[in-house]
C-alpha cells in the first residue's frame, strides 16, 4: 500500500495527460469524421473514392502499427523534407504524434458513424427546409446536423470509449501517460500487477464518468422523440 501511495501522484499526473490526449484526439476525429461522412455522401466520385480509401486503410491496420508508423515514419519524413529545405533537425513530440495518430485513426470510425446518422435523417424534414427557401448550407446546419446528432450519438459514444482506452498505446512511443508511469513504478517496486490494477481502476473511472455524460446527452437529444 505504501508503494501505491508513493507513486500515486505520478500516476495521477499521467492520468491528466491521458485525458488531455483523449479530448484533443476526439476533436480531430470529429472534424475528420464530418469531412469523411460528407465526402462519402457527396456527388463527387473523387471525394467518395478518397474517403473510402481512408476508412478502409485505417480500419484494416492495427492501431499499434499505425501509431509506430506515423511516429517514427513521420519523423523521418519531416526531417527528410526539412533537410532539403535547409532546416535544422526537428524532433517530433510524442504528445503531438499521439494526438494526431489517434485522431486520424478514429476519424475513420467517426466518418461511418456520422454517415449513418445523416442517412437516418428523414428526407421529409430536409425537403421541408428547401420548401421554406433554405439553401443547402442552412439545411445542413439547421436540420440535418441537429437530427444527425441524435442518430449518431450511440455510435459516437462507443467510439469515444474505445478512443479513451486506445490512449494506452501512446506509452509505446515514450509519452509519460499513466500507463507509462505505472510501468516504471511496477518495474521499480517489482509489483507490476498492483500498479496495472490501479491503472485499470482509473480507466474505469474515466469511462464511467463518460458513460454518465453520454447518457445525459442522449436523453437531451431524445426530448420529444416518441419511443416505440
């Protein structure tokens, strides 16, 4: 117990970093997801093809492999370009690499969630918007988007919970999150099982609080919707 108390501040500090990575990654994934969903539903064949390639590749490669490819491969690419431009050596931050990688990965999953939500919106509502003289942009932001949120929330919530757990992978590229700190603590005290149990409990807290928030959001966006 004394070992846990001694290392708990370090692990909690790593927990805050984990939450920060998760939230920033969520923001990127939502932006990419919306772009991907709109591209998949657009009339442009090129946009549909690019979005299809993106989602297919991302969903077909393990997250850990993508993490290492983007971190190490991205660093090599940036410095090769920088060398030609006459720049000094650029050290890619593990934090930035982790956020961009996780956001890039879950952008593909969010794209499918948002696409399904948009397709679930009643065509009658959209046609009513056009009948009132709205242009396509107003129809999307005033009718399609609010209605899509309700349909996409269950899938969005599942993606967020999985994204939160995926942040554990950033420890492999050297970011000092709670998994990384717990690993060091376990190695120093020779009690890895104890510290990984602590990390598991902290992840349960994060996902538990998230689940409560998602339930409230779902309840809010379901106001006025008749349930069968």
